C-alpha cells in the first residue's frame, strides 16, 4: 500500500490524504481549486517554497498567486533571472546590475568587461539594445525553459560563478557555508536569495524600457498582476539613489560581499565614521538651503521609522549654526480625539489617514503664528487618546522658522492657502543603497521594518510578531498618504547608513527568533532572518550618540 501523509490546505480549509513525496504542483492539480490569479508558489508551514517542493511529512500548505507579497517576490526574482539570462546570451561580456527600485519598477544597468583586463565601464544603453534584450526575454519565456535549484560544495560554486561574473565578488565567499545552492536554466547559472518559479513560462507580464542612462524593468501590479504597475516619474528620488551610490564608491562598497570583506579587514570603524560624516554634511547642506531661502515653515515627512525625529533634531542644530531659531511642531499633537478617529475598511482605527489630524485647528494655529499671534500648542495624550494643553505657548520671531514634522507634512491639503515661497519641504526615508549582490537588491522597506522591530521591542514593549502584524496597515497608509507626495519635496534626505544592517542584526535576530513558527507572522520573520545572514555583525561602540541609528538601537544623546 502506498504510504500517505495528511496535508492541511489553508485555501480549501480542509485536510487531505495524499501520497508521500507528492510535489506542490501535483497537490495543486489534485485539489483542483483556483485562485484569482495563477498559482506560483506556496507557504509550507509558513515558509515560502517553490511548486517543485516535495512533501514527505504532514504540513500546512497555502498556495499563493502574485497578488500576495510572497508570491510577487517569487515572480520578480524569476523575472530577474530571465533578464540576466537574456543579457548573458546577447552580451557575454556584460554583467547585469539591478541597482534599486524606482518608478514602481527596478532600475538596471550593464557593466562591461574590457578585453584583457578587469576594468569595467557603464555605457548608456541604446534603445536598440534594450529592445533586443526584451525580445530575447520573450523568446526565453516562450521556450518555457525549466529552472532547477542545485547545490554543490561552496568552492566549486565560487569557481563556476567566477568564470561568468568577472566584475563581481560573490556572496558565497563570505557566508562560510560548506555547500551553497544556486539556480540553473539551461547552461545559465545565477544566485537568488529565495525560491523561483519552476520555469520561465510562468512569466507573462513585464516590460523593459529606457530609463535615465539605464533601463527600467517593469513588474506586475500588486493588486492586479495581470496588469503592469503604472510607471511614475521620480526624478528627485533617482538623484538621491545616484548620490548615495557615489558615496558607496568612496567607501569602495558595492554589495554585501564588499562590506563583509571590509569588516573582516577591520575597516568597519572607518566606514562608520565616513558614513556619519556624509550624513552630517548632507544635513548641513539642507540647513544652508533653508537659510538662503528663509521660509517660515519647514515641513518634514517620510514613512514610518525613517528617522524623521532624529533628522529634525540634527537639522535644528545646523539651523542654529546658520543663525536661525528653529521651533518644532509635531503634527501628531493635532490628532483628533480617539473617538473621532476614522476607521479603515476592517473597522480598525486608521491613524495613517490624513483625517486623523484635526486639519481645521492645525491650519488656524499656523495662520495665527504667521500673523504674529501667540498660540498655545497642544500635546496629544496617546494613553487617553485626547488632545491636552499644558501651557506651551509660541510666537514666531523674525529669525524663527517653524519645523513641522509628521506623516502628512508634504500633503498639499495640510496648508493649502499658504504661499509656496514661505515653505520648504523635506522628504526623509531610508533608501537602501547596498545590495546583496548585482542581482539581489534589498527592499527599501526592510531596513525600516528592522528598525521598527528593534525600537518597538526596546521602547514600546511590542514583540516582533505584533510589529509584523501591524505592517500591512502601515504600508497601506504610506502608499495612500505618503508616497504620492515624495516628489513635492524641495530636498530628500536618505537616512539609511551603509553599516546599519550589520548593527541591527545583533538586536533583531533574537527578537525575530521569538516569533512562533505556527503563525502568519513567522513567514516575514523567517524571511528577515534569512536576509540578515548575508551580513556579519559589527560592534556599535564607534557609532556617535547623535547618529540617526541611535533612535532605534539606543544610546542617543537626544531626548525623544
């Protein structure tokens, strides 16, 4: 009699007796159900597995399509491999570099090896080259080439990749594992941080188009994967990424491998000093721009855990150096009373909604200040969920500038009838500028999530599970109320520090390891733990007390 196992399928909400050793794709066909979009992966005991994964023990299984975050990651990773393969076949001397997310896609460049040496140059990609790459991608997809996950001794994998990726150190060199896995499609090999689709034929929605001096890889819409994400202009955001990539070159760090090698050579303290100096220089430049314009209002906005508070405090110091008297107003103090807070579609308090702020009262006080009147500023009691007044009064002087910090500070509806010449807008976010390697980027949301997990545990008594559980609603709020106004900013400040993953690792790993393996949040905890393995930890004693990172890991000289 054929041995069987019991599988619980979360999609059908039922148990199923199936042959031991059945693959996920065979299980899907046996159960015969459909998701809104094609199934491309599954959660097996809350870990992401590809459809070729074999089941030998009882498991919980949830099949995924591209409308889920895990499913979309699998799709995009596979799309990246198709792109890399196409470039390898058309331009054998070129190495693809997926630089960073931008305009709801991914900005990519090519690095070319010169004949006879290891120097590399990055020429502007012509429209004809990009069209040829796209056409070859379509051919690879039409051929439905199988994708295999393979594993060999690390020294053999390093040799295999060294023969093809001449411009890049491989992450295998610093992981310290005796065996490493990689992916193969025909004769083409590549490395990715997690699972891929079973074959290239699963890719059905993508585009490739010119962007700046490179190209933009466009991906499916996260709500409707049958459609492309709508490309949006993000010229200011692109310039910030470009600026920080230049800073990385000063540090001679292109990826996690370079970073780990530098740390092993005792260069971590040097990197900390230079990264912090570059931050301070940028803050000083922003203060100088404010001093030159002499606005009355400086608006500072950005997504959760972007470091807005510490940035504001450091900006105040630089403004004082320029002879400007800064006064800070937090928009959080203008929240409506808890009972009046709008609710989301699930009936939960929607604190990210702009209408969670008492806009009429805020506008009235700002206009009174602009007219030279004295006002009593509110303070929000988050325990009671009420606005209170504690005697803090303010009247603007000639050299005073009002710094207004909050989630909605860049939203034009906040102060719609104030002359734009009286305002200066700053967008703050942690825009990761170091990648795992040329084909594996780090999502910009990951650094903020890790910051938030560490801070919530340390200062707010929240577990990693609780923080992760709140993430979807926070992200929805940012997508609706923050990101659309990024390009409204006069300047952008990237609060990411090149060394912070190696510091956050020490704090985050034990917190993440406490997330139970039987809950939905374990999927994200497991993904973050796998990601952190790519960085070796470094001590934080050289990080100055004014560092933005101190807001999250502790030891700051600022009062919060």
